[in-house]
């Protein structure tokens, strides 16, 4: 399995082997991904997008997501809110997702994905892991967030993004906060 490192100004992409994340194997992660897609299919949430410039940020419209207050140490994310698992805001992990359909008539010119997560996450776009963090509890890691070029991960038609976010030492609480904010920016022809 391969991972793209965050982009740096005028640098090339670097491909590396994925580590295990949170003790989860690749097969377990992909099983969680498929289960999330099944749940989304039952609900039928989908957005059709045909504008030239698009921005999809985390909010209550994401499947299983509930907006939470931003902690002072977390970076503000334009056009996105910090969220956690709507079924249990005290959970030690959150599996959230969104589905959208891009116009078949337009070409994807540019696409970037920004994420800020306390503490670490796995991000899968259309079945391909983009981010596969190892367990850590370093504020410098999640603040100020990371940006990825994801044009090659997207396609015309239906797209899915699943984020599996983890809190480092167990349940999310006032003394052990957790949250994830993400934004996908797309430029179509």
C-alpha cells in the first residue's frame, strides 16, 4: 500500500510504505471503509456538484458527523468545522464520510485536501488510502494541519471520502479533547 506525503512548496511527491495505524491492519481499515459505504448507501446521502470551484468542508452534513466546539489549540479551518462521531461524542474514534458526484462534463483541474485532526487519522478517498497516521500525541502534528494534492484520487461521477479519526488515550472528554476538520477544494474545467 502506498501513501503520499504532504505537499511542500515546489517539491515532488514522495511515495512511502504505509505503517500500521492504531494497531489496525490494512484489511481491518478497508473493512471499516466498506462498512461505512454500506451505511451511506442505506441513507442515500449524495450531492451533485457541477460548479467550477467547489469546497466541501466537514460539518453536520457529513455522514455520522456532529459539529463540536473548536479547542483553542486547534487551527481554525476555513469553510469547515471540527466534528466527531454523532452517535457518541465521547467515543475514542470517529468514522465520518461524505459522498458527492462530480459532473461528467467537466475535467478535474486541481484538487487539494486539508485536514487537521487531534490526534491522528486514516483518510480513504474512493478506496485508496491517502493518509495513514501512526498513533501519536504531538500538538505540532495536528496543528496547523496538512494539505495533500488529491486530483489523481478523484474521478468524474461518484466519489467517497471516509475519515477514521482517533483520540490518543481513549474516550473523548473535556480533559482529553478530540476532533477532526477537513476540507476538499476542487477546481473543475
